[in-house]
């Protein structure tokens, strides 16, 4: 099939239609356009037919009705990141599109669909100059209004059009519509199915422009589809958490929302506290009383919880705190991702307070990491901070399954009869852990306190005892790192170029490594999921095999690199890629960095394998080719 | 100091042979209070021990939660479970303790600063939620532990270490606030009247819901020994004819500031405690089929 590049005035070019097993679609509109709903239905359709997908949503400043965008990447094989540039853009409003411009970059040969009635003409589109899109205008509103009988269904009409044009999962869309509206009414299901059908019929009969994108895949069994926040909620329940207290905050609220619904089914309790200080206090209280407990919040909430974290440290109370990071400081960017709460997590709260910091690296990992968090908190009687971020917490991803029996469910170390004969709650021990009772256990009565204390819990201001107890608490660190070797390597072990990042940055690292490896470019990625205590020995061993290390993070001040530096010796050739939050790290920038820093120079053929569509400008030096880039420092 | 250590030794020797019973001294810990002689807090400690004894509460089923302050030292002097937490945070911490296991008796003790300045934000919420706690607000009208600064209940024109020209912040009226917050049990007691204090604590513990007791508990060091007499002069025990179930008269009593009425000011037995609401909610949530937690992932199958 041949296609015609449309809008460029006077120029007509021909090219082969790209058959692709992955596709990235952006949908932009105002609240009433149903852009997000369409994205969700498409994600559900994809998962139903066994496809991999990642759906990210973006909102403007308005609470309801403002500009929204959904970006969905579908793949027959695993997709690791949000996808760089769009293959397809559906734009209900160009005014809204301009607000998302930096987030929604278009491929040179993309397809753009927009409403027929729009006053903006195809040659006036406010897109990057020099692109060669295929532009298709569709009467979405007219079809919805006149043929379906309800203007609100225009987003579903649009899905019908997309499905027809690009061979997207049609059966899945039908199932997704059933799924979404089954709790509402049969009429709604019928209405939406009608809209879907009208959309695809319209495309079949009326859209004759050929276009360069065609998606192909084979169906496989339905996948799970959830957000990182949902994965944390069900993971926590699986770990035995039966108490949650929190205070609503974007982008963490869905954890609490899921738990308010599920927790009572398992005789658990969720309290909406008056503020985050109270939430943390309630969690510590419940845990002191013997119940596995957690809170979930974002940066501003964690700031309020600092004093409570210290209390959990010194009183040795298991305490799980999830921080779904957003842009900071202060209110910052509530709906955007960042990785700049790392130092706060590790070194936050006054005094020398040993806390454990874990970081999930994708949606599935949220399910596992929260369970490790409970295991560590309970086994070692420490606060554990789980550093998720908006990109992990609020994106929807599909995957084959989760493993509910993978991770040991820890039970707290209770005192034995002998321990109770002369019970010392804070008894100095080799492991740093001492048996812990709770109200209700006879003979185990003790005083928990935030004040420096003797082994029996009574206050002391003895410097000697204080030092002993501080040592006891820090002694937990080495056993934790031994027992929980939580990190991933990607790519060729032994490669001398290494990529190091944490949390949601893993997506881009894994994808870059995968692409490069396929092209025979040797590179290895490492993603620690335990950040404090840091697996220093492991990292040091790995560093010794590298000649070049690229550290990648979403923190303007480069907190991760600063932290690494404070803990160990880093390879002498070091490249630091950092940027502030708000926009996710683009794959192209990382690929460029890799190519630039490879030991052996990368051939044009290899570049073609990494980037067959030529969308990443791999031939140009990154410093001139990228306008939207992180700060890069060669150190 | 050595006598204190002797006491501990003695306890350890006898501890195994004889199980503690239900006399007031069974609720005493081996720690000797650091309070100044004459401090009103001794009476509160004493009244708590007597209340526990009279109610025959097993020590392991009681948790006393406090914040920071002279008053907040109290859990250390009791042989029950205790938590000496952070300044102002006893209430939310106690809420967690109570909700984790409502079988336990949970008492909160704190100072006027702890509960009505730094921790004041928690009070309206614990009251309206009606969590079954007994809160003892040990009101000495000063910051004791930090050595004599103005507190939220310090009377106007008082010289303290932070009010060199006399205090100019009008004081908080605890009873009035807590009534307004919707508390179902509100009382005022005085360290100088131990029987009344003990009786109110017992009623508060037995009350099914949030019970608030303001205890006028003099700080002899920073407000002077005369505080006892001045409280005696300006207070009066509510007459037997007073009906604490009438909210209107309770508010009238709360409004009176030149005389401190002592006793049970308000009691409403028709409020539902939070724990009961949670149990109802669980029943509701469990009406359908409840799948094992490990199968929750299937809720997300498309
Ligand atoms: C966050 C914090 N701020 C300040 C303090 C210092 N501080 C300790 S106790 C206290 C006031 C105590 O007054 P009150 O609560 O009335 O108790 P009292 O000592 O009078 O019984 C203060 C300000 C602290 N411990 N923590
Ligand atoms: S300073 Fe005041 S409140 Fe503190 S112990 Fe002494 S008398 Fe009691
Ligand atoms: Mg005070």
C-alpha cells in the first residue's frame, strides 16, 4: 500500500506503510471531550486482547473541564516506557494541544485526526514546523449527534475510527465498553457499542486517505491492567496490612481510595485523618498496638510527617510510608512526576534516624515492593519509605500476572515466655532487633517513647546508653541489605558502558538497553530497588567492570548522584543526565547519550537498527539536536 | 536515686512469683516521678491508678498515651502499656492504638499546651468522630516542662518568661471548645479533689465514646503554691440537682469563666462510637462475596 503525505503545500511524497507491532497514540481535548475516558477504554481493550500497554494521563490546572490528554502506547511485546513521539494524534481542540505541546511530540510521519468542523485548516495546525503528517478530518460530533443520538459519545465514535484505521483491538473495545458500563446500565452499553460501530463504519466507507501506520499483533489471553497506586493497595493487603490512615493528596490519593473500598472486607480499618501528622501518628499507634499499618502521601505530606518518622525510628515501631512523588518543593507540580524527594527520604527528620528506603520501578513492582516494605518494617521494626512517583502511581499498565505468594509475609518478633520473665523492649541484641509486644499481651507491658531510653524503655539522658541504642538501631542496616538484595540488571553484564537510575526511570533505561543490545551496542543498565541502605558492595563490584557510567534521574539538583557520591567511589568517567520533573525523560535523549559515550563508535547500520524510523536524530550530536533535554554534565 | 533502683530490684525479685492484682499499687511502675513536690500531676497519677484498680482493668489491656510535657510523663509511672510520644500528638496516636484493638482501654494524658496549642487541631476531629478514648487535659495554665512560658490557658496579664509585660493572649476555655466540637462526655476536675477526680476518670473510661476531662492541675513551680487556694476559691462542685444530659445547661456552665464548675458537665449516651460504625461498615462491605486477598489481582483482569 502506498500513502500520500498530505499537508505540505505543493509537495506529494510516497512511502511504504509501516507495519508496526507497537503504536503510540495521543488524545487531547477538554474535559467534556472524553479524552481520558477514551484512553482508558483503549487500554482496557488492549489488555483484554493480551496486548501490553502503558497509559498516562495529563491534566491541566482546572479541576474539571480543563484540558486533558491521554497518551497510550500499545505493543505486542512488552513496552517499558511511555513511548517517545506519537504515531497518532487525535486532537479535539488545538487550543488544548498547545498546552501539552512539550509532552506530546509528534513523529515526522504521524497521523493526525481532528474534527471536521474545526476552524483551523490542515495547513495551519499549530505543530512543529517541518513534520510530514497525514491529516484526516472526521465529523466526530456530527456522527455522535446525528447517527448515535448523543453528542457525548464522540470519543467512542473516535475509538471506532481509530480501530478501523489502524487495526486496533476491536473485540477488546467491545469487551472494554461492557466492562466500563456494566455497573451503570444496559442502555449505556448499547449506546456506546453503537457509537463504536458507527465510528468504524464511517472510517471504512469514508476515509480513503492512505496513511503510514499499521498496527499488527496476535491475540493472547487477557492481561491485568492497573495503576501503580492500585498495585500498592492490593499489595499492602496481601502483606497483611489492616490499618491505613491518610490525608488526600495528588498523586497518592488512589491508594487510600482503593483501600477504603477493600480494607473493610478484610476486617481492616481506614481512617481519613485531619492532616498528615495525624495520619502518621495513627499509623504508629496502630502498629504499636500490633496491627500492620501504613500511610500514603506525597511530598508535602511527607514533610509534615518528619517528626513522626523520627518517633518510629527511636521507638522502633514498624511503619510503612508510601510517597508517590510529585514535582516540588511546596505545592510544586501536583500532577507531574519527579524524583527529588530522595534526600528527604534517606536523611530526612532531625537526629540520626535510620530509615529504609525502597523504590518500585514499574507498576508490577509496586505490588512487590510494598510487600517487601512490610516484611522489612515488621522484621526489623523500622520505618520503611516506599518512593513511588506520579508516573508509576497514576499510569495504567498491562502485564501477564502478579505473584501473590512470592514474598514472605513477615510476622513480628514476639517475646518468648523467657523474654517476658524480665522483659526488656529495647534489649541490646546482635541483630539490633529485640522482641516486641503490644497491648493485650500479658507481662509484656512497656513504655514506648520518643525520648532516649534504657533497654526497658524508661527515659535516660546517659550519653553512653544513647550511643548503645543508636548503634543498635543502625545495626539493622547490614542484615537488611543481606536479606533483601533488591536490584535489577538489564542487558549485557560485562558491558563497559553502564546506565544507572532508580524508580520509574527504569522504563527508559530498560528500553534503551534493549534497543542498543539488539543492535549489538554493548550497554548494561542497573536499577536498585533498595536505596537505603544502599547495596554498596554490589554497586562497587559493578562499577569496577565499567569504563563509563551514565547516571540518569529526574531531579534538578541531582540528588541521586550526590547521594551515590557520598557513599562510594564512582567510576572516573561519569556522565550525569538530570532534569527537573514535569516531563518524562525522552528515550531519544538517552539513546543519543549512549551512542555518544560508547567505547567503540556506533555504525550507521547499528543506528538504523536502534531507530528504524529515524525519529531520534541519532546522527546529530545531542547537544545541537535536542531542544527539550535534561542537563548533561560530563564529570 | 538509690532508693529508686532498690525499688526496681525488689520488683524484679517478686515479679515472677506473684501476679499483680488489682490494687492501686499494682498499676505503679518502678520509676519515681520527676515532678516537683506539690505538683498537681501526682494527684492525677494517683487517681488513674485508683480508677484502674476499682475498674479491675488488667494492666496489659490498658494503654496510656501522652505527648510531651511534665504531665505527659505520666505513662512512665504506670505499669500498663504506655507511649510517651511527641508534643501534641497523643490523640491521633491513641486513635490508632484504639482502632487497632478496641478491646483495650486507651487513656490520653497531656498538658494544656500539648492538647490545646500544638495539638489543638486534633481535638475537633477526635470529638466529632467520637472515638472511645478518655482524654485527661492536665491544665496547669503554663508550660511546665520548658520552664514557665505562657500556655493557651494562661490568664490575661500574667507575667511568664515569654510575657515580660504580662500576657495579652486571651486564654482558651477548654470545656466550651470541646462542647462545641460535639464531645459526648465533658467534665472538669481538680487535683485538689481526689475523690471527684477519680470518680470522673472512672466514668470517663466506662463511657462508650470520647470522654474529655479537664483537670485543673497546679504547677506550683511556675504558677506558685497559691494556685491551689485560688482554684479552691474560684471553683465549685456542680450541685446534685444539675442535669448533665441537658446540652443547653452544659453550654451555659461552659460559658461561665469567673467560676470553674467541677464535675460532670455533659453526658450524652446516644452517640455511636466510631468503632461501632466501623464494624457496621465492615458488615456492609462483606455482604457480597469476599475473595481471598491473594486473588484481589483478579479484580484487575480485563
Ligand atoms: C515540636 C515541639 N515543639 C516544642 C517542644 C518543647 N516543649 C516540650 S513540652 C512543651 C510545653 C509543655 O507544656 P504543656 O503541654 O502545658 O505541659 P506541662 O509541661 O505544662 O505539663 C514544649 C513547648 C517539643 N518538645 N516539641
Ligand atoms: S514544673 Fe510545674 S508542672 Fe512541671 S513538675 Fe514542676 S510543678 Fe509540676
Ligand atoms: Mg501546661
